[in-house]
């Protein structure tokens, strides 16, 4: 799933990235998960092999980097850029960096124009 999310991000398909995270990991949250499951197979009697699996934590990276939008502009996050992507009305979160935790909140307040 990490590679699928990476491909969607590289292609600029951020709404699809958000939908994939919602559809796959959202079901885990709805089931009461407080960690990322190794796999999710609702059609099987045992829906996952591990209820806490680091390799399944891909949404943490993609939500921080692309949806919240916290990106490094200099090594070690000495300078950052907040550039959210996707079709959300607002977002609030924290992103850990070597320079400390970056907390940000953003809200869309109108239409953005790309013309100068």
C-alpha cells in the first residue's frame, strides 16, 4: 500500500490518495484500531495477522507530507514549507522533525487562483 500511495502522490492524485487512506485505514479505525494493522482482509475470518505493524503506517507519512503539507525546504527541516494538497476543507496536525514538532492548522476560505 505504501507504493500505491507513493505512486498516487508522484502523479499528483491527492484526492485519490486521501480516498485510499480513508477506505483502507478508515475501516481499521472504525473497527476500534489504535494502531496500523499489517493487512486488512474483511472477507477472511481473521482480518489481519498483526494489529500493530510499522510497515502499515504509511498514512502517517503521506498525511503529514502532503495533506497537512509539512515539507522540508532545508536539511533537517531547518526551513519548512506548508503546502497542503487534496480536497479537504481544513486540517490540523503535528509533524515530527529533527528540529522539533511542527504543529499547523489550515482552513480553505475561498477559491484559489493560479493566475498572477
